[in-house]
């Protein structure tokens, strides 16, 4: 696992089709488009007129869902899927999603993107009431809360509506009952969620619009923060009882790094936001140089923006190995040191003897950035000026991003000048905090707590834990 890059928790996808439809294949292609959001595990649950079939495992979508597995999932009319990078809970098959629950009111399958801030309290309350947990993820807590509410609620959507009032934090959900597909976005709107429709009439829900594109669906709109949308035989219904109760707080790092550049989140192009970040950087941290290069992939758009604003030519500085994802196992320190050379290779012809502006999306611990700078130096770069398309990380995140505890964040230990010397660059400049909140002009509010504090919710108990260490969640404590 790459400990010097920030990772998002996961991506969710759902489809509501007709009877005897190959919905598993649709979800497969949707998850493939969302693979960048999670590469530890994945899963699909197919609903064939109330009969649920599921398969999930650790690994990439293409490896887990072989043609035989997809065939065994069979046909159905509803299906949901999930790709996971775990910020809470171990990386194992048990914590893979979607979760399937069997209870007295029927079956339910659920997939979740985000992190709760009151998970510990809810888990303790449920355990004291006799609930037995099989995973260490927040998702199972959510499923228990919904199931508990369903015992007295007249419908599954009303149970979800009640549950939203109890669970706090970040959650975009796709939920499947025997007859309905339900999409839910938390009242702050921390994580993206949208829905669209295919030409043959299937409704599709996804974390990003790129997943809609991959299955030929046309975007209808993003879910509002706090909104619940129900898809069933009668059509589409929107429940907005929980909308407008909190200030919109979309994670700004969705625009900086997490989302695919071809996605549109809350009406704002991710590509355009990254171009804008580069332009802001050029204004805030100008420098005399010969070329601008981006660290693939998420630094590329910001590099183009920097070049456009500064007038310095943009050039390719690195080639990325397409067969290495954002995360992969690196056994031993020597292997971790070598992986940058495997993942990136500088184009010496473009950088040799040049004054280079290198744009990257962020700096967490600094180790990967230092090795990337060294690649340029070894390729003959005369000067390396690093510009970062995000402000310095100075606070942990509690909403589904594994930004580490302060003790592991380089910006909490050193000044910008000191970090520059550690990385071996001639100069270093970060995106100003005030500009981070202007990346996607015209949209709602953003969460920038990892950069400047001011958390939109209460900080959860046991918040000092390192999210890079797979520990049992805060609710488990030895007595």
C-alpha cells in the first residue's frame, strides 16, 4: 500500500432494470469505471425478483469478476455493486461490500461510501442491545440501524428516512430491497452521488458520472445533500425531509484528486476544477522556468492550467505504467523505494538541462514526492520547482479519506521551506487555502477541514488513531 498518497474509501453503483435483465454486467462495467475509488475489494449483489445472489472478494474488478462468476450471478431486475479502499476495518473479504442482511421484514443489500463520525456510539448501543457484528466497517452499523427502524416503519424508504436522522457523518448509499433500489446522500453531501437513465429505460445510480457514461446512461442529476431517491415499479420518487438541514460540505479533495477528470460533480467539471487549480498556483507561486510537467495522473490537468496561466510550455515529464494502480502491495522498504521507478519513468529528452516546474496533487508524508523529484534530477533536470495543487495537510479526515494523524503529516512538522529542502526542490509552493474553496465555482459549500480545520461535524471519539494502521474501529476497547 502506498502510504504517501491519500485514498478515498470507495465507490458505489446500482441499477434498476427489467425482469431477466443482465444487470450484473451493467454493474461490472460501472465498477470498472469506478476502480480508481477503491482497489482492495469489490462486490456485486443481484436481485432476481426477490432472490439475492452475491459475490465479493479482495482484488480488482477484472480479477474478481471472471466471466464464470458473472454468469453464476445470473439475470435479475436490480443490482448494486461496490469497490472498496478501507479507511476503517481490515482489508479482508469479510469487510468487502455490499452487505446483505436477512431480517423478519425481508432482505436488504447495502453499499456505502464514506465514514460515520458517531459509529462508535451507535455500535456500542447496538451491541448492548444484543446485536452481533461480523465486520469492523461502518457499513454494518448503518445496515443495523436501517433494519432496526424497519421493524416499525411502514416501508423500507421510511426506515432509511428515519435512519438518516440517527447516523452522522459522510455516507452515499445504494440500498436494495426485494422490489426497490434506493439511493441516499448524507445531509452534508460529503461524497458525490448521481443518477441517470439508459436509452432502454434502466435507472442507474453511481458515485461519479464517468460510471454512467460507461454503461450508456444519460445523467439526470446529482442527489441533493440529504436526499433519498426510490426506484421501483411505479417510477422514481424523491424524499427530501432531510435536505437543507446542514451546510453543504462536498469534500474538496474529490475535485483535487479522487474523482476521474471526465466526471462532473454537483454540476462542476473535475477537469475544469483541476485546470483552475493550476492557474491559481501560477498566480500564487510564479517562477522562471523552461517547462511545466505534471505527475500522472491527477497532476496533469493542474500542470496544463499552470502552463496556460504562466505562459511556460507544458511538456510530458513522466510516463506512467498503466498496469499499476493507485495502491499496490510493497513488501519491505527496498520494494517501496523501487516502486516509484516501476510506476513512473522520466522522459529525459524533455527535462534534461531544463528548469522544470513539477505539479503534483498533494504531499502527505513526502517520501514519494522526494523520490519523484530525484527521478527528474537523475534525468538531468537543471532545476526542479514543485507546485502542489492542494494546501498542506494539517488535520486528519473523519469522512472517508485516510488522511493520517498529525504525527505522520509532514506539514505538521516542518515549514514550507523546510519541506522543500527535504524534498530536494529549488522551490515549493502550495495551493492557497482560499483558492481551494474556489476550485469549482458555482457549486455549493466544501469541506476543507483537512487543510484548515473547521470540521462540519463533531469530531468522533477516539479520533487520534492512525488511519494508515488497520486497527479495529474505535468502538472496540478492551475492558
